[in-house]
């Protein structure tokens, strides 16, 4: 199966950042003739602190994503946190993503399936690859036609994650599309004083290791200036470095 790439800022911060990222993704898509999905969240409902920035919200955020599709022609992916968000999100995006901590939420999976869109389920930090059989079944038995699974590491003590790359071939038993989340897998959850830390220097190695285990999709959160990003900055790639990582994978 042909590999795909998913990239974009963690959360919608401004129209200017969305356009800067989308412009670069379109350039890379055309240069390498690879499918690249634009990802950004309209609401980050799972931030560490109640004071953390969450995004512009459903209505404004979906309009901003729709504008990116219209101007750049990129396919869209975004995540939902409540079942009531599935229908309006399904009218705008190509792929609905289920956050890792919510991957067992039956109502959320069923609602996403009923939109008819591709459903990308991120493997929970507390589950094995083989455990993901059951979220996939929930989507397919609710009418979902295409399900992707995404590896993003497992909890390893406090404030740390580790990736067992055997999860990739394990999850391929249930779906032909398994994606490596190369940036969230280097996250240090809650380890930066009310927000998450991370080690972006390991992102390229995570991608190459996932390729060795058969991954056919790669997820990168990118930002023009991660040090100033409003969410997940320490584990996001600099936008300027994305092309180099894609080159190593090709």
C-alpha cells in the first residue's frame, strides 16, 4: 500500500500559520507526488491545564479548515472529542480522528462511523496493538468502510512514553493502513509544569524505525516556530525540517 503523510500544527492558532503550513505541504505534495493530509485541531479538549489554549472552537475552526481545502486543495484530518461533533466535522474533513485516550468510547466511534468518512483511531497509551481489534470492530459494525490505526507509544512510568514497534504489524491484522505518529510518540506527557514536554530530536528516528516495521503512514505535527507554539511545541517538528524527514523515508 502506498505510504501517506499527515502533517500540520497541533491546534489552529491563526489563519496565517495555517496558510504557511498548507503552502509548504502543497509544495511537498507536488514535488514528491505523495498524498499529504493537512491536520489541525479546532479544539484540544485534553490539554493538561484548564488554562491552556484549546483552539477557536467547532464552528470557526471548521470554517478555517474548509478555507484551507478550498485554497490549497489538500485533504483534511481533524479530531473529535464528543459524539455530537462527528456530523458537522464529517461535512468538512476527509478523515475523522479519534484521540488515543478516547479510542474505547463506543458512542464516539459509532458517531464517526456513521459519517461515512475514514476513521483514524489512535491507539491508547494503555493498550497493546492487538487490543485495537475491538475499536476497529465498533467502527466497522456501525457502518464505517475504512479504518486506520495510529501508533503513538505507551505509558512508561510517569511522564514518559516508549514505543513497542511490534504494535505496527500487530495492528495490520485488523486494517491495511497503520500510521506512525512520529511526534506524539516523543512527547513527555505533563512533564513541563502544567503542559507536556518532548524530544523532537528523536522524531526522524521514530519514523525510520516505524518504516522498518511496515508502517505505511506517517504523522508529523509541524509548526513554523515550535518554541512559540500554543500546544505541543517541544515535540513538534520545525516546518522547515519536514522535507528532510520525508526524503529519508522515500
